[in-house]
């Protein structure tokens, strides 16, 4: 089962890199979302449970032995929240770029070039 997770994670990373290298901003957005999913799967695989016992100390005991590790679950939850926030912010930027330029192709958006050379000290009105 571990090798299956490794192949699935590798496939997701490969697909997401292919999408991130695209010139379309929407594909870039989907590729980044897919990359966060692949990272979550890798974190899940690295922190696999070795025990089914919950990480709760029973009554009358002072130490906990043989329990599941809660750290990978917390890391995955944090990664999900950060990935969702990144996706929402990037989607808002993509929507703004589409409304301002009428395209989502990154090679057709030339807003920065119209501002002029930043090293000559002059700014064009563009």
C-alpha cells in the first residue's frame, strides 16, 4: 500500500508541475492546488499510523505508549488551510487579471512592461 501512495503522489506532482509550467493562469492555479494535494498525501504517508490507539492517556496512567502520532494530522490540517488560502488569493488575482486584460494567458499580459525600465528613473504613463 505504501508503494501505491508513493506512485500516486509522484503522479500528482508530475501533473501539477506540467500544469504550473503552462502559460494559462487558470492552469497554474489548478496546478498549485494539485501540488498542495500531493504534499498532503506525502505528509500523510510519512506520518502513517503505527497504532490504532488514540493519543489519550487512560485514567490512572502517567505515560502514553503505543499511540498514534497526532503531529502528521496537525501538519496536514495546517497544509490544507494554507493551500486553500493560497488558492483563494490566487483565484482573486486571476479574476482581476482577466477583468483588466481580457485574457488569462500570462504571455499576453504586459502591464509591467508598459511602466518602463525601473533603472532609468523615468516612468511612462503608458
